[in-house]
């Protein structure tokens, strides 16, 4: 099972590990593309601060992120699983996973990134600010830039098992599974169900969507679940107490399965 996650907008700081070594990151097929984005980002943030803030979409209160990016090549690092914070990662709770679950997380979790393309949670990276929605002056829109290099490495990364795609829309745009691989990929939408005047209404709630996805991944890891396809994933989630709908093959071949996880409490 390969689980695709979005990064967090906020990131932990104060890395104490050795400076970044891009050649040591997972998915070495992305090395050239990573180096190109890193070089332009560092140059951008080492120059005109106003321009950098505009390109990165930073408010006045986030101007400190510019200096952070300028120092990416020399800054201390942490494992990516410690760098990424926020609602999904709080619910996932990587630091509190036991041995087998932690090993499964290291093998199965892949975090998409505007700067790195995608990294494993064990990859040593510095804290940075560069979302997939950024359009760098030279490279252009990162979502489009990453499509070709990521498409080259993902089939091997996915292997022959299930791909559980929990990325947000901006990061999903950087790679879309095709053909046979799409057929064993499942996306998950979290719906909040509540009854109003005797009628059930459902809605997508962003904050709790992230939290539910984090808990869902944690529960799969701690249970030792190893579903091999979307149908088995739906069964595994139901066994863990989740309400799952939509677990039928897509009407059109070559498309991911779309599962709905319905929650009544937030």
C-alpha cells in the first residue's frame, strides 16, 4: 500500500540534522527537477524581498519565510515526518506509532511537495515555504512542472498494490494515475452527516476532513491492515468502524475509485 499525502502549510523549525543533501532523498529520479526548483527558490528569496513575497503569496506576517528559503542549502534538517505539522499530521501522530506501525508508515507514506516533488517521511529536509500553487518566474507553475518527472517515478513507487490518494486538489494536480494503476487507486472524501428537521444533510468540512484522513491512516497502520485494492480498503475501513460508501468500480475504466467516509461527529 502506498499512501499519498499533502504537506502542511506550516512546518516545524529548528532542524538539528546535517545540511540538506538532495542526492540522499528518496525517489532519486526527481533529483534533477528538485535541484532546479531549489536553485530558483533560493535565488528568488536571496534577492528582492517584495518580489519573493509576491511570488510565494506571503502576507506581511510571514516575511520571515523568505529568509528561511534563502538559507535552505545550509539550514539544519529534520525527517520530513517531523517537518510537516498541522491538522492531518497531528491526527496521524507519527511520533507515537509503535514499532510495526512506524515501520509501515516509513514504507508506505509519500508526501507531495512544491519544492521536492515527493518525499518519504524519513527524508532529511529543512523547513521551507513553497506550495504547489506557486508560479516561479523561471520554472513556471509548479503543479505543471512536476507532472512529467513525478509521472516517471510513481509507477515504481506504487509497485503492484493499492494507492490511497489523500492529497488536496493542488497536489493531486501534480500527478494523476492512469490506466491499470488508476484502477487500484482510491481517493477518499470525508462527509459530515447531520440531521436537520428530520432530513439528513451532508457537507465537506475542510478542517475535519484533514483530521479524519489523519486518523484513518493511523488506524490502518496500527491495525496492520494491508489492503491490496480499493475494495479491500473499504472492507478494512469498515472493520475499523468507519462508514464507507461508493466502494464500486468507477463506471469508466482507467479512473480511480472514489470512496466516501461519512462521519456524524466532528
